[in-house]
């Protein structure tokens, strides 16, 4: 997959080798089941027409630019993870557009000129509720009208589950409620975060306690204790995750794994959230204090 970073204003001709493409448009946070419907449709059209299968996404989230006084956005899939998902789905060309105040001020007509026509896009695929241009004035109807004689447009209908739209917002709502067991039906798999083990783990009886530092960009479930699966790269472990409420800004997870004696120091771990167990909110000074007073829950 070729990844191309764009920032407005730009000179596409100096950055991109011109080649006809089918372009899927969206922010795609989570690359969930609904997103995959859009991406699969674009991929099939690209294969049928012999064009490149291209995707355009944006970073940071538009809310961070349009509402700078609000809390920074957190993500189901931070940008590097989202790139991995696109590559797994067979994307040929990924355009990552830096969302800036200048970009936000583009009119719908300017967006089409600079980010569709100049990319040699012959077919655009997006969801029914996709908007573009200044204040989101452009929609799928205006895009279809603007494309006549220049490019085709396919609008993907709303994909629902239990009469509710499958969306990133619906997934975030479930995480906020601790309902992680409901996420796989929307996301396509268990919710996952990645983090690094920057200090040596502690052992107590036959349990290993691993402190995992998580990127601030991740959206975490509500505070509590969860059953999780830990992917250490060479092996999967069942465990329990205790979210740590600490004073500093670095989110951390304390993962309790039974019968795991491997050295985790320096590893990147993938934590998959399986089931909410119970609430446990407390300030934690450090792992030693935590372990001495915490009960075994595995």
C-alpha cells in the first residue's frame, strides 16, 4: 500500500503519480462493519474497472480543529492502526489529509477540484451521511450532481443492527457504558488497544502484574475491571485488566495474568476487551501498593 500525506495547499502533480482510481471517502475511525461495507464496494468497483483502490481519510479529527476549546478527540483506531487495517483490506493507495483551518475553509467545489479531480478519481464511494467542504455544506446529492460527466458516485445506504446505525459513535457509547461485549458485533472483532511495557512486571504467587502504558489517543472503556485477552506477539493470554486512575496524563492499564512467566519488559502488547466485571475506581500510587491490597480476581 502506498501512503501519501497531503496538506492544503498542495501540488498533487508533484506528489502523486496520476492513475485512475476508485476513491472511498470517510474518517473511518474503527474501520468497523459499516466502514467495511463502503470499502468493499470501492474495492470491487476498482477491480471491475481496473483502477486503483484508493482511500482518503483525515487527521486529526475535524472536531479538534473546529472546536479547539473542547477536550482532544480520542480514537478507536489511532492513525497507525487505521493504516494497518486499510492495508489488511487490500487498499492500493491511502491519502491522509491533514485537517487544518485552511482545509476546513474549502468550499465544496474547491474540495472536489483539489481532492477528487486532481487525484484522477473516476468513481467516489461514501456513506449516505458523508459531508464535505466548509461547514459540511456538501453532501452525497451535491457530490453526485457535481460529478456528472466527470466521475461516478456510489452512495452506500445506512447499515444497521437492531434498527440502529452501525457507527463509531455507537461503539464509543458502548465503551463509555462498559458494554465491551457488545462491541464485536459492530466493530467486527473485540475492541483492542495497544501499549508498551516500560518497566519490569511484578509477580505475586502465580500471577504476573504488567503495567502497560497506553497512548493518549486511544478511547478507553469506562473505569472498571475487565476480562481481557493479551496478545504478546508469540502467545495469547487470558487476563484481567484494572484501569489505573493516576494523577498524570499517561493512561495506564494494570493487567493481571495467571501462569504467565515470560518477560514482558519492552514489549508492545495488544489488549482485547472481552467483558466488564465490576467497577473499581481508586487512586493508585504504584503497583507495589496496589498488589499488596488487591484481591486475586482470576
